[in-house]
């Protein structure tokens, strides 16, 4: 992002709240990874029994809805907090860019999750979970670097 602006948040409590939510999202994503026994081995689902495979598939589907809800809730909280600290026009432009980035993330997450459920339905749940985990981690990492990291500073 060009022309980054540091948003100064005047309340440690609010910074902590945003941070807590980021940690919670990360934990939620890592929990999904831990569902799969083969997450790190890069093997497919052939070593798991049918019951286990069905369980992982169900877990992926429920992750789909729960994670989208959590991200939407976080975005709402984050935007409400940042919105309270806009001091000048530059901050406001930055805020609009940040909001647009959030909108793009929601669309991208939906697309990735639908893709993952599709891959899982073809019996490749391990691959679906790995790919989803990797892509979401990447999206969140870039977003943090471009936007969220810049309002940690407390005035
Ligand atoms: Fe965030
Ligand atoms: Fe953000």
C-alpha cells in the first residue's frame, strides 16, 4: 500500500482487543490444520479410515461458516475502533483503503472456502485443508503488513 498512515489509537484496551481477535483467528485456523493427521506429512487421505475422512470433511464445512462469521465480526470491531480515531483527511483515505481491503478479503475467503469444500468432496480433504490454511495465512499476513500493523502504535 502506498502512503501508509499510522493510526494512533489512544486506548491500550482497544489495541489489545484487536490483537486478541487476531490471535483468536490465527488459533482457529491452526485448529483446522490440526484436524488433519497428515497436515505436515503432505500425504493424502488414503491412510485414514472412512469415518475419519467424513469427520474431517464435516470439520472443514463447519469451519467454513464459523470462520467467516468470526472474520466478519472482527472486521466490524476493527473498523469501528479505527473509525473513532480518524484525525485528518489522510487517515480517512487510509481508512477507506483498509475497508476496501476487508471487503476483498471476505470475497476471497468465500471463494477459497467453496474451492476447499469442492476439493474435499472429491476425497482430497487433506489437500483442501492444507491449501486453505496456506492461502488464508498468506492473505492475513499481507493484510497485517499493509494495514493492521500500522495502528498498533499508541499515542
Ligand atoms: Fe484485523
Ligand atoms: Fe484490517
